[in-house]
C-alpha cells in the first residue's frame, strides 16, 4: 500500500465483503458471489484493488479465478 489513496465508502464495504469472504475460505468467484451477493464483475474489480494492496493473491486454477489470502489473518493479533 505504498501509494495508498482513500477510497469512497461504497468501495470500502465491497472491499471488506470480498476480503472477509476470501478470509473465510471462499476461493472461487462463484463462492464469493454467493457469500457477498456481489456480481462477478464487481468482485473482479474489487479483487484487483486487493491484489494491488497486496492483501490477496489471484490465480487461475483449472480455468477458474481463485483468490487466497497473502498471509494468514490472526484476529488475536489486533487485541
């Protein structure tokens, strides 16, 4: 996030929804869409921002876009 720019609140909530879905183990675009209620095009745009921010990694596996966390999330680290 070297060149971080503030984002509109609507974008933040979409980022949050996709990030939480990926963090909970959802990897496929279809699974993330089911979990968030967002259309696939929005998820891809949001995932692009998360990849740029180095929060998630995107890979194509067997012709499917798969997203995964770049590092394990440990909620206890924030207490």
